């Protein structure tokens, strides 16, 4: 289980704005939204991408299988070496160790580099409005949204809400949400079907 990152959980003092849903029809009850403004940090991007479903979701499961396989082979080669003292078994054991380290380290380095580039090139403040049925991201002509439908998944990772839907994604850090509103936002995310990453293998 990963420890929660305090950097993502302590409110940064940014005040949220309560807004009305302009897309609600006159026959619907008022759909009140919460508008947030924040800039993502490198660590937040890394945690969301590396630990969430934004990077090699299926590949991570395969990596676990490969690591277990190489560990079994490693034990086997070491056992054979103890039994027959054949130096080839040592080389094969070293190959297994290098393979395991490569599987563990290379993806992490790649995501760190990606997160650094994203943080350096995305210093623009994000505007995210949270409604009960969707997220509105951006403003004016550049505005886009994520509908809370069957294709949408929400994960909570190190005090971040990571929302994904097909080709779209959004990261919302807890620190950007006023403490009095955090429970309400969490309830919306739970209604979508929040998946806590700490419970995954």
C-alpha cells in the first residue's frame, strides 16, 4: 500500500466557485456545480499517469507476470548452480536480475520524463467544473467535457481523482478542493464508480 502524499492532500487555499449548470433545461432541477482552478505539479502528473490507468494499464499486469516468471527462473538457475556448479547458470541468473530491474525501472523513468515535460509545458491554470453528470474542462472555445457514463472510470490515487473516459482524462488533486466541499466531490466520484488504487495488486 502506497502512503498518501501530503503535497496532494493539503488544501492550497484556492477558493472554489459554486455555479449553476447552463445545460440544464427549465424542466430539470437546478444542477449546481463546483468550479475549481489549479495547476498540476510534476509529482501529481507522475502519480496519476504511473499508478493510474493513463499509462500501460494492461501492460502493468503483464509486467507482474513477467517479474514472477523471472523470479522463478532466477531461483531455478541459482538452485542448478548450487547443484552442478555450472557457471552458465550464474549468467542466466544475472540475466533474470537485469530483466526484472529493467521491467521495474525503465517505465518509471519514462513516466518521470513525461511528467516533467508536461509540467514544464503546461503551466496554464486549469478550470474544471464538477457537475453530478459530467466534468467541464477549460473555458470559452477551448472547453471540453467528460460525461459520467458507463465508459467513465474514476480512480483515487495518492489524494488525486483521476477521471478517464475513452480518449479523455482529467486529474483533480484534493488540494484544489476546499475542505468543506471535499466530501461532496468525493460523493460525486463515488457515484461514478470510484476505484481505489490501493486495493489493486
